[in-house]
C-alpha cells in the first residue's frame, strides 16, 4: 500500500463518513488514513501528515468545508482537496473553487467515479461532476472577440487546461518544460484576469477556445 493514494474523509454525518471510509476501502490504490467530523478535525489530520487528498464535505459544524479547504490549500499546498457534497449551486461551487478545491463531486457519484476523481486529483488534475461542469459553462456562448492578447502558445495551454490536463501533461503534449508551462499559465491568467483554473476554464468556453465534447 506504499504507493496508495492516502485519503482523509471529512463529513459531519457519521453514517455518511463511515460509509465513505468503507467504500474507499474497496477501491484498489486508495488508503484511508483518517476521518474527520468537521473542518477543524480535517485540518488537524492533514497537519499530522500522511495525506494526499482530502475528500471534503462542505456543510459541517465548527469549521465548514470551504474554510477548511482554504486553510489546507494555503498551509499544505501538496495536499489536494476534492469536494464531495450534496450541494451543486453556483455559490457553493464558486466558494469551494476560490478556496482552492481541485475537484467537485456531488454525493450521487458512484464508487468508480469517486475513485477516478481521487486519482485525477492526486495527479494534479481538476475533476468536476458533469452537473458542476454544466454550471461552470452555463450560458457561456462563444464570443468572436479577441482573446485579450494571448499568444498562440498561451491559447493552446489554456485549451489544454480546459481539457483537464495537469501541468506535467501539458508539458509532455507540447514538448516543453513544466517551468515553461507555469510561465505561460501565469501570463495567461494575468491577461484574462483569472484567479484559478476554474475561471480560466470558463473563459476558454466563453471565447470558444474550448468546446463541449
């Protein structure tokens, strides 16, 4: 299990929390290293180490999932947060992504979907529930206007971000270094006014750089 993805489950409902722990125990390559009933407990478990991904509920007492996500991503940048919640409203999604969540699933996700999302999240990719993806791009018809001075390479990097590729994957596809990818991303985000990948994805759809499969 040394190469397993180490996961902390955070959910205030005991039956849900215990059910998730049992469910994840059935997925190859996943190891549950802790379970938290609120955001404070989740942050404490992450601080102890031995965590790759936190599977985070949003509505919890003491410290909610959004606040816990913000603390974790700020203080432990190597730990990813994957939201698993009942709520898929615009405000919940936006707040979680601003806090640094790398992915967002709703609780009707099955075992295979959760397992795939944990693996993608641990690998640095962004993973969204189909309903969340629809909300991120809802009403964003492509605009023929200029793309804020993006170079051809920056546009290509943005297109690959919208496809969910991680920095190493973008580097491999474009045959450039990860450092160069990061430079292109920083320049792109500055030009389009994006604060995180979710906003960049929305921009890519709005400008027609990305499109639904």
